[in-house]
């Protein structure tokens, strides 16, 4: 069986990805590695400050039999990709970014953690260059939502993100920069496409794990 390891910075992601695996990829075994401190330190010191710790998690995952690794934290995605592990290491938001660039050049990025903006903007620029398409990224921080998430009120969190998405104007597509924001798609009313990362990201991770 293909074994996909997932690097999370919140335990809330575990049931989300387990449910997606059960629905879409029952042939893939998931192994979850959760380290909340990685995000806290990355927010305070920058993602590069935790590069050695991310590599340690990847090494552990490989030692335990992972044939690929998927990083579900947007802040740490680039660090994970560049760690140089002996198996494929993917970031969950890359397929979403490629899809966003294909929709249109005006991309609004919603995030509830400010440290996500830099890595997400760089990722969108990479995918735009790869596709030969122009892109203009507009960041919007939903700065009053994260407290709901950390308090465990995921419904209030999702509704606040959805309200922010509905307030977006002059965009071709809206990107929900963090995997935790995905449930907001159930509440949005805007006609602008709203993209999230878990389902397409897991699909890419599953393909890599099967090849490994």
C-alpha cells in the first residue's frame, strides 16, 4: 500500500484529510505528524528558522516508511519542498495555486495568519511563470478570525472567512491560503470562484505516494 505522510501544524487537519482519503483515495495509508510549535516559531522568526525541524520530521516520516510527504501548512510549504528528502515532498497548496492562475490574473488571497502571505504570493508567481500567464496578487488578512480557530470554534471561523470572501471585489478568483479555511466554502455567496487546497493537494500527494 502507498504510504503518504502529512506534516500538519494543527491537529484539526487530521480528520479533514482522513475523510478525504476515505472518500477519494482508500488505497493510500496516511501517517500524520503534527507539530503546532513549528507554525508558532515560523510566525515569530520566519519559516527558515524551523527548516532543520521540518527536515527532522521528514526524516522520521521516511524512516517510518512514507513513500511521499505532503506539507499541509502554507507557511512551511516552501521550506518542506526545499528540504531535500529522499522521497517526493509536496506542498498542499501548489495544485490550488495552479488552478487559480488558470482562472484569471486577478487573484485575491485570503489568510487568517499573516505569515502565509509571502509563501503563497511566491507560489502563485511560480505557477504563473510556469503557465506563462500574468498574475496580480491582492492579500486580504481576515485578522479577527484566527482567535475563533484557536478557541476551537471552527464554525465561527469558517463564517468569518466566508464573509470576507463575499466582500471581495474586482477579483477573478479567491484563494483560501490555509487548509483550515476550507469549510468557508460551504458558506460563501459570492459568484467569484473560491478555491481551497486540501482535496487537490491530497490527490497530488496520493499520486506521488503511489509512484514512490
